[in-house]
C-alpha cells in the first residue's frame, strides 16, 4: 500500500503521523479500497487455513489411520500423530465452512466488490462508508467464533457445513456438539451480518452513485454481477439467520423446532419434540443454493471483463449476459430442493425442483457460449489473468455439466452424497471461482498496489495449478460413479470401495503438489508488493473507469470528474486508432470539434 | 507460447474423455505407472432387475459428453487460430448476434427439458409407485431397518406379519432378503439422520427420525454386498456398516429359522455386538 491514501482532512497533520491517524487510515478506515484490501488479506490467510484442513482430509483418504508426517505429532499427540475419526468429521466440516464463509464469499463481495464497485462506476467511495467499515469488522467476531471452535471439546464443529439436525441440534450427539457447534452457529450468523451490511451498501452505491453517462447498460459485467449478488444476499440471508437462531434456541433454551418426538440419543431420551429435521434443510438450502451463485456470479463478471480485455474485442452479447445473470438469480430461488431429493422430501416436489434445476443450466450455457464468442475473432494475449480466465470457462463447463447428472432425480439417488457431488462443487468453486479470483488478483493487482506482478512466475503458477487441480478433482467423478461416499473417514473397510484406495493416493499426491505450487503465488505476491515494476494508470490498455484513475487511486479515487461516453467493452473499435477506447474518452466528432 | 496454451486447454477434453472411457471399459489396471489402479472403477455390480437409473446416467453422459468435447474443441481452435501473436487479420468488431443467441438458448432448453421429462417415470417408479400384491393391495414391508448411531437394527415381523409383536426377529447389521422378488423395506431412525445406501441395488434414502419411509428394489442375483450409511451421523459415521445377503427362498428360510432359534435361546436380548 502506498502513501497516497491520505485523508484530505488530515492532510495538514500528515507530516507528524499520529497513532490515531494511522488507525483511521489503515485499520478503521472507511475508504472502500483499504477495506477491500483488508478483506483480501484476511481471506487469503483463511485460504491457507482451509487448504491445510483439506490436506488433512486427503491424507486420511490416502493413508488412513497412519501417522501424519511432520505436523501429526504436534496436532494429535494423544493419538500418536493419527487423525481420529471424530477429528476427520471436524476436518470436512471446518474445511468447507472456512472455504465458503471465510474465503469465497468475502473475497468476492468483500475484497473485489469493495475495491472495484466505486472505481468501476466512477464514484469517489461507497454510499455508506461507515457501514462498509462495519461490514469488515463484523468478520472478526466470525474469525474468533470459527477459530475458537477448534479449542472447544471435539476440536471444532463436526456436523458438516450443512449442519443437519438432529446431529447439530443436540448437545449430546457427538464429541463436538457442545460449545463448538454453538460457536459455529454464531460464526455463520456474524458472517451473515457482514454480508448484509455489504449488500445494502453495494445496491445503494450502484443505483445512486454512478458517474454522469454511466447508464445501467454501460456498467461492466463485474458490476452487474456484484449488483445481482447483493440482491441475492439481501433476500436469502434473513432466512439463514432466522434458521440459525431457531437452532440456537433448540440448543440453548430447549425449543424443539428441528426435533421430532421420541428421540433417543446416546441412550438418553430427548425431552423436546414436535419439530421436523427437514425444516432446517429447507431453510438452509433456501439460503445456500442462492449462496452458491453468490459464490460464482462475481467471478463470472470479472472473467467477462478479463476475457474482453485480452481478446481485444467487445464482449459478445452484452445484454444476453446481463439477462442470464438475472435469470440465474431468479431461478436460483426456486431450485433449493435439488439438495434434498433423497432427504425424505415429498417426491412430487422432487419432480418440480428437477425441472427448475434443469432450466438453471440454460443461462449458464448461454454465458459459456458468449464467452467463446468473445474470444472468437480476437487477438488473444496470453497474459496470466487471461489464462486464469480461460481456465475458468473450460472448468466451469465441467462443473455445469456434472450439475445436470445430479439434477436428474433418479440418477441423483445413485450419486447423491458421493464423490460425484464433491467433484461437481470443486469444479465450480475451486476450478471455477478460485481460479477466477487468482486471475482477478493478477489483473487488478497493479490498480490495488501500483505495481505489476511477475508474469513468468504467474504463468508457471497457472500451468501447475491447472494440471494438479484436474489430477485432484477430475478423478472424483469416477469415484462418485463407483459409489464412494463423501465424509467417510475410512471407506475402505467396505468391500465395495476397498479397491479405490490407489486412485485416492494419486489424488492426494496431486493435491499436495497443488497446495505446494501456491508458494509461487505467495512469493510473487509479496515480492511484487514491494519490488514489482511500477504499473502506471492503465497497464493492460483496458477501457474501464478504474484504469483512468491513478494506481493506486488516492482518497476520493479520481483526480478528474469521469464522464462516461460508452460501454466498457469497445475494444478494437474502428473509431479509434488504438485498439481500446476508454469509457471516458469523448467521441470522435467531439474531439474533432475541439481540435 | 499461444500454441502451448491452446494445447494445454485441449488436454482437458482429451484426458477427460480418456478417464471416463478407460473407467467404463475397465482398461485399468494401468501397468507401469507408480499408481497401479485396480480394475472396477465404475458402477458397483448391478444386483437388481432395475437398470433404468444406469441407463439414464448413460443418456446424460453421452449428451453432456458431446457438449464437453464440443466446447473443448472450439476453445482450442479459437485460441490456436486467434492467438494475437500470429493472427494478422483485424479484430472482428462484433457485439453479438441475435440469431446465434436465439439458437443457443432454444437448443439447450429443448435438450434440458427433454432430459427432465425423460427422468420422471423412473423417479415415480423409485419413489412413488410402491410395489403391489397380486390383488392390487400395496405390498407390506419385508422388514424394518432402523438407523442408530452407529448401527442398523433390523426387525422382521415374524409369523403374524406384524411388526412390534413378540414373535419379531431382531438382527443387527445383517439384512437377508430373498432373490427374485420385490423387496419393500421400512426405514426409520432412532436418533439423527442416516442414509440407507445399497450401492449394488442403486437404492439410497435418508432415514429421518419421526418419519416412516419405504424403499423397494428387486434383487436378481444372489450374493453379499454392503449397506452404507451415506449421511454424516457423528464421529462413528464411517463404521456404520451393514451387510445385505440375497439368498434363494430356501436358503432365506433356513437362515431365518436359525436366526430365530438363536434369538429364542438368548431370551430376546438384542444382540449387542455382532459384526
Ligand atoms: C449448471 C448449473 C448447476 C446445476 C444444474 C447444479 C446442480 C446441483 C445439484 C442437483 C446439486 C445437489 C447434488 C446432491 O447433493 O445430490 C448440487 C450441489 C452443489 N452445487 Fe451445484 N449446480 C449447478 C451449478 C453450481 C454452481 C455454479 C455452484 C457454485 C458456484 C454450485 C455449487 C454446488 C455445491 C457447493 C453443491 C453441494 C452442496 C453440498 O451438498 O455440500 N453448483 N448442484
Ligand atoms: Cu444448489
Ligand atoms: Cu452415518
């Protein structure tokens, strides 16, 4: 971070940097760029934690009940370095929880949403800067709740990231169902508060604060995606929050929203009753299905911007792209039941949800075809961000197509809760979103920090990640067809699955390599932060407003009043000699008149 | 470099198809590599008359396979052809094509709708049309399976055909069913969610406390296979393993009488640890 983020009111006092000034500039800052970067660093740290938890899972699946090298002795001295079965359930729960609630959602909306929205629409900041600051600081209680769960009985929550009751609802059902599970619920609730504060702000900012000339249909697709994502959050989150409070009440004051009559758990009968475990699943997925789109729409938007920029060509079908984002969001609210086909839900309802789910693959297909159309006929520049964006398209196809298998109810009976599902969501979330996030970091790093990242290291990082991720995740489809169940600490004692061990070992080796390769990224990131070549305002020769601001932009973002004359994708326009046409450049006849 | 990257993206459909095709055709064990994959990386053997779910899987596999290969090939060709380092033609300055958008919206919509409708009969067969007796009455369950942390309690109704009467047979984790007959099983849970998963029968149904549900299948092959719990149910979830034995009618009766006799001598106490 450079020194240009100096609050104008304290300009005079800037020479003597006081503690209070430092705190208000870098810590409790209300500047959307600082908040975005705070989100970025926090989420990247949790990304490391989540990755380590994933390696724990992979270790157990490849070499079950064997001592973990190096760290095993430190983590589990009482078991002589082995992963205990109850800790395995902690691993799957906390890996997913960390990745979803502390990495993917906050890095997209919190980091990129915050940093990019005002810059891309030509505003000097968010509509509600204080609210924005609070949305970051509400993440900290969540960090402590989720982190603290590791130090409670059971060493972490262990009811799955979906926390299905009664397992999650009763304090006696598992070693982790005491304080750890309560902390998990509090953590999810505070993440929700943070997201809600962010959403309100994003919607207001995008509606109210656009620069002159920035009509809705001149917005970059990133902004459209952020806008729709904020809407999704705002409508879906209250349901999750309510469900969370109901479960807290069940656990703490003995209500029975999710507990039926006559349960006997761990040989002790339960007093409460009159509830329904499936109620939680409906409420949870009513939020969490839209949430999977919250976890991919912004990535789709950013990928669209990167693809157009490095194809040197307008985006193909801008309006169909916008409509399909809206279509995905709308349909996203009526497909949650596809997670419950075998849950015991009314099978008639299952048919309805199947049709809706099939239809949601349609806007995804339209987007894919438009991305291909964008690259077609261009002059492709294979920069690191472009490679990551292209891999997003290639990998999202796999994730989208596997979705169709699971949407088909009879087929889902066979593959539900197997590794086929694990393959599906890693193709959309890791191979899709996480790869898009990498690409976006390479793309907007110059704007965030004023310096370029190293391209060669970036390309090596890309190629190795791409190869190892496919080695890790593609084979999961095959395991899933074989019936290999998810969340099982040791599937090999079932004769049906015992022969699948070697394939799991292959996957674990790929996973370890994939994690190791991220060191290249980390070194590149921190090296470039201090010693990367200076970027200048517009290193990629891109059209968006953010590229007209200084790098990094100072407080208030723009050193001129941006006026927008056209959409953000006019690359290769015949109206200019250059192959790009910034949104702020006056049209040709105006320039001629001036001359 | 553009060429290298195009080829890297081309490896996705190539390796993807290769992985599926070799798993389907059992081309593993791979010899030579450091990972000797054993054979049988595909569906567990199908021990029921109903192969419709596998068939539906293949229909979707082939349809999506075409899209997978098609988009992969197009992506490769575009990157190869329009590499900025070698492509001398001017950029195609186009904002889209209405006709194309209409085509590539309608076509997938029709295919997806077809897939959805094509599934419905099988779904109704698996979940809604419970097997009936010769006289048209719905078939009573052969037994009740109750999930409990971390075991499957199995209860046969006995002579009187009614559950929860003194002549019931109780066994643990050891389900026996006769071959060549529609089997209906009542499933329940005592505590948390479990999922009654019979990979070889293509049956999976979550068991929910407070809900009585039925699953059915028609085994055609004698043999022993696994009962798997497929829903996270606590620390011991991984060991909640049962066994299903498909016998011919005579063998089934013999097993039943023997198990019943043994239960009578041990005075109705539930067999606690068996395995
Ligand atoms: C083409 C569109 C898609 C379709 C048709 C689809 C369909 C499905 C279905 C039917 C399931 C439930 C499978 C089961 O549990 O048996 C599922 C699970 C899942 N999907 Fe998708 N999906 C699509 C896109 C996405 C996207 C874009 C994301 C995320 C960015 C996503 C993330 C997930 C996750 C995380 C799960 C698993 C949740 C869990 O059980 O832990 N899906 N999908
Ligand atoms: Cu979903
Ligand atoms: Cu279980």
